[in-house]
């Protein structure tokens, strides 16, 4: 059986599955229930000065019959007294010494504020700290959360202040509500961060009620933007993890967050550079016991590939992730329709005819039976037909050998530039 334990910047955990700082980690009762279910670690719901929450706070976006494809919240950090949280953290760590407990922190961007809360929290025995520079609503209007996280200089400065007094590893949680997350990740590293975590929630409005015209959710008829998470944000989160993982200046471990709902999602994040993952929405949707399937699935996956430790797959796909200009322009694939599997629903033909490259023909055989066929010479390999096809195995994307050597856009531009320079030299 593969070893699932991880070590993220000195924080050890029996498996890579942590609960993210959110409603599921609001109390000692909940975190202890989570550890009993099998979670390897938990990032405690963000601690700071007392706040007041509103009602209601949550909303969900469903799609095509799938409940909670996306999740929106306007809840703030913990509304429970710091002393109560610290007491429960101490008790939980004492009961589960081998599980990782990380304290999420958020205070005003003042040195003395950070020093004070770090010392108090570390006194109760946490394994690490996570600085919340990502919360996009409520706290941001007070100069905290994403308001700090969108300014690299503030990220660097506040990280440095924490590192001045911290005795445990410091993780910096980054906001996705920024043009380039690598800028703030680099700032965190420059400030001394031992690791970074991403992504926090995305600015969002879940919807509008067409009967009342109220926003969803609303508070006495008024709404505000909230934080979006859940399966819908996974591609965005995965990209941001990958961008940081392939940046040599961000040379610290990454804790991956964003839409992770099963072991397959977790493996994708690990392959793209995350050392471990954090989960929130899936636990809120299905309960803590989902971690059992995550652990079992990951274990079987590693065993099936003969991989001894989960640490052995971290970052294995990073080298395959690059910029568009480095992609081979002479690589070609085409669609092939398997008529023995195809049910003739014609979705591929409609999609190709209306919105792609009009390369799927509707034909009739000698027996009068209709069938679909791809004109390979006109197919550009866009994948649209295979994406909309409702039947597994009905359409395959097949590589077509090229007579031309591999050539990227960057190589092409360099060759054209060299050619132009040579002509100038010859004329001269």
C-alpha cells in the first residue's frame, strides 16, 4: 500500500487531504469529527478580531441537474471569541497529535496586530499558520483579506512581519481576484513564506430571483458580491497552481485549493505541483465521510501504477505545461466516428456544422441507413465533436503523422526574424 503521508514545509500529515478554512472548520467539535472520519489536516476557520455575520449567507449554482456545481458565500471569518477558538484548538491537537492543525489568521495590516495574534495562536500548539490574504468580501472592505492580497507590497510586508515572530511554518493564502497570481506568490516568497496556498474564492454574484428581483442570496432585500468556489472553479484554480509551480522564483510548496471534489481532482492538483490539497465545498455538500473515498481512491491509483509514495507524483506534469507559443504547430489530430457505437443523435454534426469547421457529413449507405463521417482533410482536431458526443467511444481523436518536423510559433518567429536579418546583411 502506498504511503499517503505528506510534509508541506515542515507540516506533517497522514494524508494530503485537509479541510480548508471555512464553515466546516469553525469549531473543535467539527474538526475532531473530521479527523475521526480520516482527514489528514484542517485549516481552522480564520481567526481575528470579532465580527458580525449576516443572514442569509450561502447560495449555490446548479447546472444541468447537478446540484452545487458552484457555491457562493457572503460569510466572514469566525464570529466566535478568539479565546474560545484557542481553547478548542489546544484540546483538538492534544486529542489528535498526529493530525495537522493550521490556524488561518486575518488582522489589520499592522505589525503589532500580526505579532500579537501569532504569539497567542502558536502558544496553543498549532502546526502552522495560514495568512488569509484572499477573502473577497466584507473583510476586504476593511482593508484586510483580498484588499491586502491584491497588493504585492502588502503581501510581502505582512508576511515578513509574521515571520519576525513565527516559530511554525507560514503559509500565505492568495486571492485569485488579480491579473497575475504569480506576482503575489513571489511577494509572499520574498517576505519569507514557507509555502503558499491557492486559490481563495472568486468574486461572484450567484444569481437574481426572477420573481422578486432580489439577488441570491439577499439580506433584507439587499445583496453583495460574495466568494465563489466548488467544482466550477477547479480549472481556474488548477491553472493558477500550475503557473506558480512552473515559476522558478516561487520555490516553496503549494497547498492546492479550488473545486476538489474527489481523489481524481486531488491527483490532478498534485501532478500540477501541489504538495497537498484543501477541500471545502465537497465536504459541505456531502459531509466529512467523503474523505474515505478520497483516501481509498488515491491509494488504489498509486498502487495500480506501482508508485510507493504520494510524494512521488508531486509536480510530475508541470514540465508539460507551458505557453501557447511553445506548442507544436505541425502536430495534427482528427476525429474518427465509430459507426458501430454511434447512435446517430447528430449532436456532433450540428455542433461542427453550426459552430466549428463543417467537416462532418451525413451520408447514406447502400441499405439506406444513415451514418456520419468526418472529412479528415478538413478536420482541424478541435475536439468539439467528441466533447458534445453523449456516447463514450463513439468518437476518437486520432493523431495524424506529419511530414513536417515539429515547429512552435516561437521557433517560427525566430526563423522569420533570422531570415529578415540575413536579407538585410546581404543587401548591405
